[in-house]
């Protein structure tokens, strides 16, 4: 039976437990007119029963789903003849397990399965049936045991509200810890791989080198015969594209935020802001196609008409389209910050005779500046981490240049390039992607810390 059906039954059992627990609390109190004898409201007794039915069974279902396939596979392989398993490599063993599972699930194989695979698939299917029966039995037993425990604890003096709130608090802490531990796990995995990279390539070469050529050279005299891992061209291209994007996104986004927050009528604001924020929902690959097929040829033709040599893949085209993509971030954040400025500041400015434009420049902007700067720095972080637009519009050439008309590449593009295809995770070429990711993580972290510092430092002046 499908896990989704079992999950639905568990949720239905929780609803039934809530109803029975609430009814039990009213019963031990002596009826609805005497529920004041209870320590907590009847609903808390129902929630307590539902939690005791749902949490153990959901945890069992979670662990079962994670371990069932591994256990069944191990038991199935243990039944295979020793001579069949003796000379199998890791890849061949993985293929054998895949064949057994496909045959057991009814997926037809492209080739005739061997007799051993058919026997193993039948054994795997039998074990799967036993496992399903066992799971349903355990889930039912745990649900009944949880309901019996909650039923026994339901007395007028039982502090159901305190217990429910404690359980909810533990769940909130658990889920918050999962988010934190996930971030920590990602950071540590990138850090350990970066350490392996720096054991092969000096960190000074990586941070201060001016040549990026991680591919394996075919000739001894070729540039980067042993690999050139200078990251300065990558970070230069990243900063150049991001700078062009922010030159477009910050003025347009900020001025649109001022108009929507201070000048636009309510009718205009109700449809203009959703239309503007549609830009944030467009996939970045669509922006990449727009940059490669429309903006880049237009910029090249415009450059030819005025005597400028603009490459087909240029930092300018990528930066302009990325700026269009980032406009909603700057606009939405800035508008929220401007709307958060207390109305009393505006009223005081108008009372002193200031015009609306003077109030915006001398009162609202200084008060909203911390939030605006924080939003801009967050938008910069978004621009630095963008990949698809640069891949399709700026190219892959690691040129150390400040000319926006030339082709450049960025850190994120190189990470994608290094990890694409069949790679061995023990060479400096592949490990370089983790070093780039760690450096990019540090850069964006610094930008976020600066944004938070600015917000906290200047917000107090206008509270």
C-alpha cells in the first residue's frame, strides 16, 4: 500500500483522537456546564491526544521510509549465491540492485533478466509485502497506545495546555535546528572540499592569480599545463556584471518605489506593484534567452552604428538583463521601508511648510536609508549569485578586463562548468568549484552582515 494512503490514515486518526480526547475531557468534568473544573480548555486535551497519536506514528513512518529499501536490498542480496556476488564491482552491484528493483516493481527491462535476478526480484517482492504488513501493524499499535496513554492522563487536574505548548515549542525548536544544521552541513561540506583543493593549489595562487585555466592541458607548452587557478578574472567579471546590473536596478527600482509609495493613487498602486513584481517570478533561463537573442544582438548592432566593437557575448548585455531582473527586489524592499516611516514625521514636515518633494528628500529618505541600503546590498548578493543569464549572455571566457563590451565569466558560471558531466572529485579541477563556492559564500555573507549593521546602526536615530 502506498505511503500517501498511510499518511492520510494517520492524519484521520489524529482528527479522531482530537475528537475523542476533547469528549473525554468534557466527560470527566461532568458535562459542558462544568468544564471550569478542568485545568485547561477541552480543546487542549484533544490536541494532547492527537499529538500522542500522530507524532510517534509519523516518526515511525519517516524512519521506515528511509531504511526500508536499504534493509530489503541487503536481505535480498544475502540470498544470492556467493559465486554471483564474488566478482561484482561497485558499478555492477548497483546495476544488479537496479534490475532487481525494476523487475519487482513491474518495470520491463530492456533485456531478458537472468534466473538469479528473477528469483531475487520475487524474494524482494515478498519481503516488501511483509514489510508493509509490519508497518501497518506497528502504526496501528502505536496509534492505539498513544490514544490509550492520552485517555488515561485526561483528568481535571491534568495540565493539558502546558504539555501541548511544551510539545509545540519543542517542535518549533526542532524545525529551526534543522534549518540551521542544514546550512551548517552545506558550509562544512564545501569547507572540507575546499581544504582538499588548497592542499593541491596554494591559496595565494587562487586568491591573487590572474590566469584561470582549470582544464587539463594537451601540450606541455600550453598555458596552464599543470592548471592555472587564479580566481581574480572570475571575481572581476562577477563584479563587473553585478555593477552594471545595479546601475540599472537601483535608480529604476528606487524611483519606482518612491512613486508607488508617495505619489501614485491607490488605484494605480493596486495594479502597478503586482505587475512590477511579476518580473521576480520569471525564470532566470527566460531572462537568459532574452539577453542572448534580443539584448545582445541589439547592443552589438547599436555599437556598430556608432563605431564601437561590442562582442556577441558581453558583460553589458548580461548586466542590463540582470538589472531588469533585480528591479522588483529593490523596488519592493524600498517601498516597504518607505511605507514603514512613521506618518508623524511626514505630518511634522508638512506642518513646518515643507513641500512633498522636500519631505521625501529631507525626512523620508534619511529615515528609510538603513532599510534601503540593506535592500540594495541584498540585491547585490542576488546579482552575484546569478548564473543562467551570465551563461547565456556573457560567455565562458575568463578575461581579466574592465571593459563591459567584452566577454567575461563569473564565479557561479565556472562552478556550473566545473561540475558538469562525469567528474572525479579528487582532482584540483573539480575541487576548484568548492573553493569558488566557499569564497562566494564568504563574500555574500559579508554583504549581508554589512546590510544588517547599517540597518541596526541608523534605525535607532529615527525610532
